[in-house]
């Protein structure tokens, strides 16, 4: 049996809170076999060490359980705060966006913008934005609507983050 299987087996036994009669029998047989291999004057001392070691192991396991439980509770609290924060963000914003990025996203009221409108919103010249669109730089893509190139709100947000190196992180 590999270590992972033993680990899973121990946790399954621990979750039940008791050993089956077969598991008890296996442990007893192992202890009897071990005890028979000892000298008669060593048996009591070795079994006493096993008993104390078992108690110590259980105490350490309890401490590990408490620490793991604390860690899991902290994780869930952090996750809950992330969810609350994410719900309060404007559409297109992600947890991790800085205040400038959120302010920029909040300023976007339309679904698509031409290059002149994008220039006013972002503060980058129309020619530079057009050059980036033509080369695909900074993830900028355009959508043609009636012979005019537009940048969708979603792509404008991606472009803003890429151009200004503002890495928000979404979930």
C-alpha cells in the first residue's frame, strides 16, 4: 500500500471514529508479532513507549487539525470578502483592479467607441490607438460597424489594462 493510500485509509478510519473488528484484529496481530520478537524484559517498556507515542501522536494530530481548521476558516473569510468586493465593482472590473482602472471602467457608458472617443477616455492619441489596433498591440482589436472601426467596451478595458500594465485578476 502506498503512502497516499495509507493516508486516505487513516482519515477514513478517523472520520468513522472507530476501527472495524478487522482493523482492530490487524493492529493486535501486528502488536503481538512485534511483542514476540522482543526479549521478555523489554516487552513492558516497549509497549509503554508505544502507548505514550500514540498519545503524543494524537495530541499532535489534534494540533494539526486545529491549525488546518483555522487556515480553512481564514481562507473562507478571505474568499467571502473577495466575493463581496467583486459584487460591488462595475461591469468589466475585477478584484485586483486599482482605483484608476475602476474609475476608467466606470466612465465607460457606451458599448463601443471610435478612435476619437477612445482618445478622450484613455488619454492616448487617436493615431497611437489606431496604430495599436492595426498591429494588434496591447490586445487591441476593433469591430467594424458601417465602415467605421469601433472598440468595444470590453476590449477597451483589456487594452487599458495591457497598455498601462494594470493587471487585475478575475475569478
